[in-house]
C-alpha cells in the first residue's frame, strides 16, 4: 500500500517500544492508559499538532497527556497500529469497528489514514449501507472529509432507495440528512413516494401525531407544518400527477401555503401553465429501472466494461416521459421528448420482468424520416430484478459507418422506433419487432414479433460535468 511507503521505516521499532513514548493516552470510558510517541502523532494528527503547541498539555514529568473518553481503547489501538505501520487487515474487522475507527481518525485529524481506510474498505460500502443505512447517511452527511464514502453511499441510496426506505428505519433520520437527500437531482423514486415518506417521517417525530390525517385537529397540522417547514420547498410538486396530488397531498393542504396550492391547481387545470414554486429539474424517478441498469446503459453507450459501480458512471438520466403518467399517445411522447438530445427508451413487457428498449444518440422529432447514426443500439434484459439474468444487445453492424443505416425513425404518429425495418417499434397500445422476417438495422436480439407493455419510460442522457 502507498500508505506504508510514506511511513518512516523505524516506526515499527517505535511501536514495539511504545512504553518509552512521551505521550500518554487515556482512552474509553474506563480511561485505559496507552503509550505513543509524539513524533509519530505529530506526523499524522492535526489534532495532536494543535495540542502539542501548548505547553500546558504536558504534565510535570514532561509527558503529553491526551484524554479521549469517547474513543474506546480498542479503537485507539487500531489507529496506533496503522500510524506505526503495524500490519492490520481492515477486512477482518467488523464493519461497525471500521466505522468507529474512521470517525475517530477524522476527529483526531489523521487525514492520510482517512484516505487509506476508505481505499481499503470501499468494497464493503454495500454491506455498511444494508446493515445500517441511516447511520451511514448521517455519517457521510456530517463529515466532509469522507469524500469517497460519501460519493458511493449517496449514489447507492439515490439509485436504490429501497436500501433506506425498504424498512421503517428512515423514520429515525435526522433532519439534516433528509435535506441532504431531498436536494439531490438523481433520486430514482417517484416524487409522490418522496412526499409519502416525508409525511410518515413528520408524523413519527416526537411527540408522535395521529397516523390517520382524517383524525387530525388544527394543532396536529400546525405541528406537522413546523416539522416539515424546511422539507416542503424541496418537494417537486409539478412532477406529481393531478390524481396523486388529490389523493395524497390534498388531505394535507393545511401544511402548504395558499399560494402553492393555488399555483398547483392552476398548473393542473390550465394547458401550458407553468409552476411557480419549487421549480427544480426532474429527478430520475423510474418505476422500471434500478442502478444496475444505469451501469449497463453507460457501459453500452461507451462500448466498455469499465463501469462497475454507480459512482463511476459518467452519465445521469433525467426522466422525460412515462406513458402511465403523461399519457400513452403519440402527441404526448413527442411533446415531452422531441429535440431533447440523446435518450434511452425502456419498456417492461406485460406479464414479465423483461425490459426492452433502445438508445437514440441524437434526438427524437416529428419529421417523418429516418436518421443514420453510428452508436445507437437496442437491448433486451431478461429479468430486471436479476442483474445476472442475462441481456442481449443489438448494435448497428459497423460503428464507424452510419450511411443509410436507418438507425431511428421519426414520425409524429409513432412512438420511439428503431431501425429501417422497424426492429423495435412503439404503436402505443402494442409494440412490435420485425427482426424475425425483415432485414433491419440492428443485430438480432430475439424480440417477440408483437407484445404489450406494462409501462414505458424515456430518459434524457446527460454527460456529468
């Protein structure tokens, strides 16, 4: 490890002779005595360097005294082993122990150790999250130095919200952590679900309110409004359908401003009206795909296998259209998706967990003609709930030649259509593929000749800055 090469070769010998050290550490509630050398702690700890500058930190015998009752002796021993270059396999430690060590080195200002521990344990992030997601989120939200952990943890939660919201543990989140989540543009969850979780959280905070809004009295609405006052401006109400607004939000209208409610009613009822409050970009909110699929798409777009984790993906997806939400009609698709740049189309075949779709590297429009492209593709994912379930990818025959390949077909009466032989075509009530008996543009992916879909979505593909 590069960390060990940075540590002086004599540190190991110093560790073996710590009893001769000039630092006495009293660690844990029991204030167990540990010994260390000031030259070692000065090398790594900004906390100790600050303490070392004051003569009063020495006792009358010339020892530096460091009392840390909030850091256990066993945790401090791990830190000292790392600082002294003693071999220690962090993978053999319990995840809870590693987190305690990480928090302690941050408090003590061992910045090089933070980077080292993160690099050694980065593969355990999923385990940390699934064991205690709310604690991990609160840790990374309140510790700016945990950059690697933060990027991966937040990416995992945002793209697989069930890690956090699959249990009731989200009810114990601190307000600052909620704010941290709600401010993100890459949360793969419907906005109405976010609203429902926020309401549940607000009701559960002490003193707990009545669970049924029909039983609320004025003081209950007042208490809930105070608890959620900082959350409401972050809810993207314009991403919520009129039906869901009426069913899930209208009963709580007393916690919203009259201006917001009036503007939302105007937005729903007046064609072409625009929202005036809480106007943020749409989240990724998908009911069909998970983070694994985003990783697949990114690898296919860049024709690589390099992206293994969501934080490595150089693209973000923004939901433009969902048939069940926006209307399963040609005019609705084109209103939402025309001239929006590169897009991914995803549909789930009715009665199965199979996903089909394609990537348009240019844009959709209503021109009534074919576009010749060089890096579009179509795909079939056999089981969306099993990342190892297999997929079939259909690329254009020659990525370097795009002349006359009819990669996509644009027509005001059609949905997304891929290939000059209509290799994959959306007719709204049904979908079809002519790959079995027509010479198309894409490699064969064994699509059914005709099928119905449960729902389908279109995402704008954005290159991250």
